[in-house]
């Protein structure tokens, strides 16, 4: 599939970590544009099932669910096989699934290293490898969710920041390895959704104050950027778009 030349109707997207938050909004945006969705989740079964019900009420057999722990390498091939068995094709992979939590240097351990490197770097690499033959057959796309902290390390989160820096290089490396048939790009969100653990309002205000636009973004901002990269960016590959309200141009 050359994403810019053809409508998205009937094309198939695999979105990881897609039951909640930004992943769910990406699913809604792509579904609205006509794509069928293989929706991956790990623990959020109820949310995944409800999202599937909502979307298939609008278009039958347009969303199928797959539960998997992506750090089990056997699951990666299974995801691709599920897409092929379901619709016979794969046109888009969105590597959205991610773990995020603090790992202060003084207390960080090997288990945290393996977990954060696994979800943010190892899984996107090997899932892209598994998906490449199907994507190549349809001239498809890969979009990685990176992070502005790939370039600006987040205090007390060194392992996460390192993993996302690797993810950013993964975007560029895969663009070279998989071109010309497959385009690979990334999105680096800024202040879009607050972490699951509640932040003090003062901290939120300080984060927003460091953006040029002086406001937080929304999951829709990320989802619309994914759609742009898939649908309207046929000559863009190996690039990472910061969707951060101008945070990356501030000190």
C-alpha cells in the first residue's frame, strides 16, 4: 500500500497497547478513516471489548481483539499471523505499547532495565521484523510512539529515557532497512496525558508553562498525527514529529 495514493477503506492496522488512553484514540481515528483494526491489549480486557463493541456497531467485523504479553517473543509472530488469517493483509503497524515508571539511578535494578527496554525498544524492533513481510507486500507503514524524553532525559527516569532514545534510532534505522516498500516514522508526544500516578497540580502547571502553547495536548492530537503519517505523508520516512505544544523549543 502506498499510503498517500489509496483510500484507507479495507486496509488493516495493528495497534499495540490499544485498549486505553492514546492507543484507543489512535484506533478510533484510524477506524473512522476506514481501516480495520487488530486491537492488541495485555490486561485491559473490559476496555478493549467495549471499544470493539462501539466500533463494530458502526462497521461489522472491523475490529478484532488479541490479548498478549508482548515480551513473550512467541506472541509477536502470532499477532502478525492473526492479521493475515483475519483479513489476509497488514498495512500499518503502530508500536504504541509502552511501560513508564521512575527508576532512580540509586535503586534501579536489572528487572526494571529488562522491562522498560523490552516494552519500549525490544518489542517494537522484533514486532516490526515479524510484520515486515506482510507490510512490504502492501507497501505499508510503521509508526512508533517515541517521546520527547528520547532527547531530553526525564529526571528519575533514566532507563525509560534511554529506551525511548533507542526507539528514536529504531525509527531511523528501520526506515533505511525497510525502504523503499515500507515507510517508518515516529511521533514524540509531550504533555498529552498525565501519568497514572497523580501529579500535584503545581507540577502539572510547571510542565504546561514550559510549552510554547501554554496548554496540554490531547490524545486526539497524537491520533491525528498518526493518520497524517499514514494517509498524507507518502514522501516522509525516518522522521519523528514532536507533538508537544512547542516544549522542545523551550529551555
